[in-house]
């Protein structure tokens, strides 16, 4: 899962992921944006799922709905063009959010 985080001309955080994970980048940019606290909330929920404390967690943000369970992560677009949901393992999803958090913390 090749990823690239950078700041655009205006200083906004950007995330690019190769297909089929493009929607993951859009989720990070649109729903988490620059919020470390949202990263912490999501990472906490993934840990609760890994620990068996909860079976599933779902949240709708600015542009996407995420559904997390022991079976994986699903990101669904809630805007304009209908896109196929992005499905990935919970481990990969957690790493992407953790990496995004680390990127944000550097600025």
C-alpha cells in the first residue's frame, strides 16, 4: 500500500494512496483532516476491537462512513459520484491512521 503524505501549497495535509486504496486518502483528508484527536479516537476504537471489547464501530464524518470490525475496515463515500467502498484489513487501516497521526504531529 504505497502512500504519500504531504502539505499542499496552502499547508493543508494531503494523502495519496495507490489503487484500490484511493478512498482511504480521501477519508484521511476529508474526515480526519488535521485532527490528532480524531486519529486518537479511531485508533482507540481499533484497539477495542482487537481486544474484543467491542465487535463493531461505525462513524459518519464529513464525506465518508467508516465501519470497523474484526473482519476489517470499510470506507464508504457519502458524496457525489458513487464509488466502490474501500475494504482493507483492520491492521492496514490502523497503520494508515497511525502514520497520518505521526505526519500531522510533525507540523
